[in-house]
């Protein structure tokens, strides 16, 4: 029986030693491979599927372009790339993995892997990985596991998110100076993670610009509406003012007519009183004349 597991699961495995003493015997730690070891790991299981030339190209690809003599290869990532290439071979109905298949897959293998690793994860998890585990210039950054877990919790990620991403081979945990630290599985992932981050930041910047423009348009529309209302109010005020002026003119004319009518009435009254004062005198004179 062959059991493979991550180092952070060794403690639960140790609990089986009483019932299974042999569980601690014949243990082998799978460390990063050299270029030669990685080449054998590709060639021997893949007999008939890859030539030595293609196998060497695969190893160099996983090692980030390093030559075989200087290559350091992550076993889990090598396994991932080989699986992706074989799936592509089967999908295209090919007999073997060729260099052109590898060349055509460079741009898509890691991108597809990255998207599958983040499948069913909230956008905040992607943002944390791209911002916390990658420097501004695009190199791997490692952070304390406790810090990353707190960021996941604050972002609303479900419990076990980190373990799920480790199982999907996107992240790995290493203990350094008694502190568990998290980082991307390999430098070869930095390019696709940075490309995703650049697209996200560009999209966020575009969305922010659109929000600013929308707010500016809303303010301009509100200002235009306020200007229209102000003009309407001003128009009403002008009309009311004109109406008041017209009414004042009519009132003035009416007042003048009233004054003229009052003057005429006064004149008529004075004339009547004058006539009333003259009539007795005439009568008296007439009486005296007749008496004489």
C-alpha cells in the first residue's frame, strides 16, 4: 500500500502508529526535483506519449525556463502540467504529445488551471491571492497563514477555503522559523496570476471612471434641472411683476378718473349751491318790485 499526503497531515497519520506500527516505516519525503529527476518522472510513466526532446521541454516549462542542469521542479506542478497536456492530446485525438501541442498550450494551460482552482470562490478570494501573494512587480510573496486566514474570513470566504486551494495545488504551506507561511505553488504561476490581476485592476479602474462619469452626469443633469426650475421661477416672477405693474397702471388710471370725477362733482355741487343762493334774491327783488 502506498499512501501520499501533504506534510501538514502527518500529525493525524502519526495517531495510527499504535494500531499500524508499519505506518512510520519506509517513509519518503517528496522534495522538489532536480531537472534530471523531473525528466525521468515524465519519460518513464509517459513511454510512447513523449519523446525525450518533448519531455525536456516540459521540464523546462515547469521550471520557469531554467535549463535541466539548474532546474528545480515542483512535483505537484509537474504532475499538473503533464495531466493538462495529456487531456489536450486526448481531446485532439493525437497519439503523442508534441512540441507544437506544448507551445500552443503555454498560454492556456496555466490560465485554465488558475480559473479551475478558483472555481466557486467569491471574487474577494481572487483579489486576496493576487494582492497578498504577488508583489507589485509580479514575484511570489509569502504571508503568514494566520494573516491570510483572517483576510479570507473578513472577505466572507467559507471555512476551509485555504485547505481547498492547497488541495487544488494553487497554494502551498511551508513552515519557516516556526511560522506557517503560504505562497503560490511555483514561480511559473506568477505570470498568469499577474495577468489576471492586471485585468482586474484595469476593470476596476474602468468601473471607477464610469462611476465618476455617471456621478458627474447626474450632477450636470441636476444642475440643468435646477437651472430650468430657476428660469421657470424667474419667468413666473417676471410675469407676476408685469401683472403688478399693469395692475398698478390700472389702479393709477382709476385713481385719476376718481379724482377727476370727484372734482367734477365738487364743481357741480358748488354750482348748485351758487344757484340756490341766487334764486331767493331774485324772488325778493321781484316781490319788492311788485309791491312798489
